[in-house]
């Protein structure tokens, strides 16, 4: 089966789940994303368990598992370790499918997911900043999200029939990161958009995430490293850099204030063989209560840009060591538009202080950060004076379809060698496309390669990239804008003596012609003025 068929299989499953929920009147409802993502996750964990069991012993099909003694089945689950969720035989999809005609089937469905959540709490639970554990599945998924009691059994039966009829075979699990990142993005596309609330959850395009990972890791082959995102969202940046490094060579850490995003990140980690890092997911306010004070090897982040945090702005000053942590200052509350508060300035400062002595970071910023004054300039000055700024890439407009803000990515390195900085203006790359009625710029493989190669190889490309020194940046008032450093182009044309004299003759003749026209126009104006008299003008 080709990869495109795998994609079609999984996308059809997701669409069918959404179809069941829409038919039951749940389309667009608050709990729809829970039903979609948790039903999909149940299917994934069930089939992954069967896949790992069969890898351990080719005889381990469903019927063989049902025939095992309790001790042998328990031993099998123990042997699979963290490669699979622990699933009791009564909680397998096929077992549940065989019970679909019982009167209270929705309760059986909910109990099954509750069992799996409890059995795997040590492996899959997410922690909040207040040290509360968030379970893998809701305790009453159907009961809490299907408000119409008469629809609950119907929804549960349709879901289990669908999950039982779709097969995730060995080939799907062997596909790896690119496959599951594509599926994850498709599954959550309706649930991870700007909701207009205090914390807008922007989804970082995979093209931007790939560029960041490729440049940040570069030619290195790191092992046993810590990778962190203090505003992780659903984890696209983390998944890309973890895949670039190798999921077995890094541990992922994250924090995000959104419960929904933290749950989606957990799903992303499970899909991408990073279950060992799930305990490092924290749901809570990173600025006020940073749960990862340890120093990190790599940090990636696309923090919120403009956000009204006036309700808790003053509390930031009370954070331990806030003067040292927020060395450039805490954004003030504007007189008029509070939603314009530049919270990204806090995240950049936090990230600088979260790196270890050899740490590297990449942060998405509004392009205005590259030249703006006040706190932005103090941060840029710090990065230059401490020889940390390494690469700056200005992205095309509308690379994020749901925000009109132009973005750039700044890369800095606490162990930077030399004083050269690569400045890249990629604003003219890509193609304009329409996505959900909004204009978006799509970067293609050649665009990505051009950006990454220029950054990693330190290439000068006319009107695209340039290598400058830290002293040059200081002279330009700490500007990170590539356009200010591109050389002014003066075109020189070589002429023979005869060609030069011919050109000069043409210019003289043209100039004489213009002078003659000017004299004629001057005489005409004087004549017209002379013909005017008071009486005629008065009659007019």
C-alpha cells in the first residue's frame, strides 16, 4: 500500500468520526474535538498494542490474545514496556464491538476508555502548574459531551463500528514522523485556530517548523539533549526538532497555558514515539509559574505576539529574580489598546535565561522586533553585546494564514563562535494561495532549501542573504533587518571613446531641444498675458 493510501485511510477515519458527530448534532460543539481526538487516540493505541504484541510473537493475533492465561497476558503487557499502552482484553476494540447491542452501550464505551486512562496514568498523564494530573481520556467522554441522552448509545455504537472496521496495519506504524505529522495536522485543523480569546492558539506551519529545526541543529549530531518550548501549543516545533535530532536522543519539555493545546501535544507525542516525554508536559502560565527552571540545550518557540495580560502584568514583577530574568523590562499597559501588549518580549527574555552555557534557541517574532526601540532594542543589544545572535530570517508575509503579522525568526547561541551573523531576507519567496478564504504564502521545497543552505553554509546571495559582523550591527543601531546591510548597487557600463562622444552629442542635442521648447513656452505665456485687459476681464 502506498503512503498516500495510508493518509487516505486515516483521513477517511477522521472525517467519518466527524460525520457521526455532525449527524448527532455535535458538529462545531465545544466537545467535538475531544470526541474526535480521543476516539482516534483509542483506535491508535489499540492497534499499536496489537502491532507490538505481534512483533513480540507472530501468533499474537486477537484470538490468540483472548486464549492466553491471565498470567501470560500480564507478562506480555509488561514485556512491551513504554512501546505500547497497557490495554486489558476486555478493553480492546474488537471485544467492545462484540458488546455493542447491550442496552447501556455508551456507558460500556465510557468505562472502557476510563479503564485505559487509569491503567496508563503513570505513563500518559499530563501535569498542570498546580500539580494536578490530567488523564489520558475523559472519565465520561460520551456522557459529558453528548447532551442528548437519547443519542448517546447511537453515537457510541457508530463510533465502535467505525473503529473496528478501519485497520491500522504494520505498514502505517512503520511510516514514521512525516506521516503522523501530516495526519495530526489534518485531524486538528478545525480545533487549533485563533479562537479570539485571551490565548489565541496559532498553529505553526510545518514548513516554518522544518526550517527552524534544520537551521538550529545544522550539521550537529547531538545526543541526550533537552528540547524545550515555553509556549508549545500543539507541539509542531517540538516534534520537528525532536525528529531532526532523533526521538531516542532527546527529551522534550513544554509548557502552555491552554488545556486544549496541552492535550493535543500529548497526542502528538504519542503518535511520534515520544511517550517518554509526556510527564514533561505542563499546562499552566509559563511567565508566572515556570515549571521547567532547568537549563536547556535547545529551545524553540512561536510565542503569542500581542496579548492583553494586564490582569496579571504586575504579578510578573513578583516572580523570583524577575529583575534578572526580565533584564530588558516588562511591557507596560497601553492607555488604549491593551490587546497590543507585547508579551513575546517576556518569552524571549525567559528563553535567553533558560539556555545552558552551550544552548541554542530559535524564536518566531513579529518582524517589527528587528528594528523597533524600547524593550525590543534592549533585547537585541543584549544578544549582540553578549555575542549570542547567530542568524535572522525574515519570512514572507502571510506564512501564517490566520494572522496578518509579518514574522521573522531569530536564532541565538550561547556558545557562538566568532562574530559573524547571517541575515536573510526571504520575504520575496513562496507562492500566494487561498486557504479557508484567507491569503497565505506557501513555501516550497526549493524555497526551504535556499533558506536553510544560506543559513547553515553562511552564504551571501544578492538581495537575499548577507554575513555581517557584530560591530556592523552596532553601527546600524542594533538593527537585525537584512535590507539595511545589502550593498547599494551601481551599474557601470564600459564605453569606447567614440561611443562616449556619441552619447555626449545626443545629450547636448536633447538638452538644446528642451531649452528651445522652454523659450517658446515662455514667449507664448508672455504674449497671452499681454492680450489681457481690465475691461475684457471685467465683462467675463
